[in-house]
C-alpha cells in the first residue's frame, strides 16, 4: 500500500511548495534551481541500465560519460558495445574512467571502444611514467554522469558492473537509485562531466568544439545540480548535507552505501533529533561490500542511537543508494555518500529535487527498503562484543579517508 506523505513546510515553516528550500540552498551553494525539468526516478539495474543504454543508442551527436566504477561482466560488454556503436555512427563519444575505481575493466573492452573511435581517458592515473602521483592518488572522481546529445542526463549511484544488474532480489543484485533528467538541469550534469574532463585532459578540451546543451523545458520539476570537488575545507556536498539536516522541521531520511559522517554532521544529526525531528538512516547490512568501511561507520552508531536516531541495516543485498529526503518536499540523489570521502576527498555530483511528488516516490522506496531491513536496537548495540568494539576503534584512526 502506498504511504501518504505529509509534505509539510520548508525550513521557514511556511512554504509547502519548497520555495524556501530553493532560496536557502541557492544562497548557500550558489547553484540556481532550474525549472521545467522532466525527472524520472530509476530504481535498481532493471530500470537504470535499459534507460542509459537506450539513451546511448538514440544519441546522434554526442555522448559524454564519466564513472568511478566500470568493471567486468555482461553489463560492461553491453555498455562498451553501445558506446562503440555510437562512435561508429558518427557521434563524438568521450568516456572518462577513474583510474582507481575502474581498474578492473578489461583491456579488451578499452581497445574495442578506442578502435571504434571512442575517446577513452583515465582520471588521475596512480603513476605518471612510473612515478607515483602521491598528491592526487587519494582524490578520485566518484561522479557517475551520462549525457547524450546535451538533452538527456543521468546521475546517481550505479556503477557499470554485473553487481548492479537485476532488481535487488538477492545478494547478487545490488540496491541503487539513479535519476534520468531531460530539461535545463542537464546543463549542470554536462558541466560536471566537463569539469573532470578538462581537469585531466586539457589537450582534449576545446570550448569552441563543445556542443550546446538543450535548455528546452521538458517537464514540471525544479532541481539544482551541485558538484563536490576534492578540496580542503567545507565542500558543497558537506554544506548541502549539513543544511538539509539542520533546517529540517519534521523528518530526515538518509540512505547511504558508505556511512561515516564527520563529527560536525554527527552533532547535527543528534541536535536535529533533539529538536523533535525524526531521523532515519538506512545502511548496508550483512552484504556490505567493504566491511572495514562499514566498521568505520558503526563507530558512530552508539552516540547516534543514544540521541534517538533510528538506524536500519538493509538485509537483501548490498545497499548502494545515496538518497536524502527531508520533510516530504526536498531531496538529493547522486554519487555522494554520507561519509568523509564524499565530503572531503572525492569529486561528486548530486541533484537537489524541489518536487514533493518525486520526494514521495523516494520516500515510498525508502519505506519498501525498511521492510527488508533490520532495526538496530540501542540496547542491543550497547551490549556489542569486544571484537566489534576493537574493530571500530581501529577504523577510527583512519576514518577520515573512508
């Protein structure tokens, strides 16, 4: 049964349509909301991959694609085939792969794409002529952006690997959320690709040759695109997360594949509960793909649970989504996790949605995921064993990089 969501009010408590949120986030992040967008929420590989492959197949002029993960398997082959076919029919196809995240990609697929005319580049190689790149090796592009013909864009959490295929029916099919966007907001996604492309490939970037994005209004949704950069200090992603938590009036829901917030965000979560706002967090459970990273997040659980934050662990498969919804009126989806890597170390791209109807969809998905999750009981967590506590203590030493 579909849950009826109370849309509530914005941060000022007066605006159920979200205009207060638009003004506040515009002022704090500098990203102007764009109206007239058609936005589709895509859940799991069963919806995400066909939509992306269809867009590549329909492209007639340009395909720009940046991703952190591009591994092996049937999905990897299907994307390589689609990108190669686009290049052969005359499209300018540019693929930017993170040199760490996409290291599992078969060389044969790279050769296939290159031979077809795809311009494949690597973001921040670990070595340059055999010399380790110490200054940049820990700063990756975690963005996942696909833009076709400057009219259709995608972003979210999904990587190009068989782990994401299917509908999260078992541990072999990861749970994730992606967005498909048509309209003026695609310009923000295009800029997210260009930002990384020009940064690493100045010889491959010519402003005169860039195709103009289509700013035609295609729908009724308002959204902003923000880009987090690997930098020192408070990134836009960090400011976004802090603002959403601090200005919530009734309900905050966070789904994060890798949960490891810094102390300021933890303090904000606790303070938000103390103000009477319900805070729910959904994290991976027994099928987490990175146990060490999971332990780093678990080190924060005790204080959050004591404050009244509700934490649930997803039990079906690896929960890889990165979604935050607030008060039924505003949400953000993208590549950024609720962790210190995303706020301090990696290049990220997120979309902010000012659309109660879309937030309702995301909240409904959260409700569905709750039914497949185990609540972490504060009393039980307080009794966790010495081995668990020792693991948490160990990860705390290096948690700033996770």
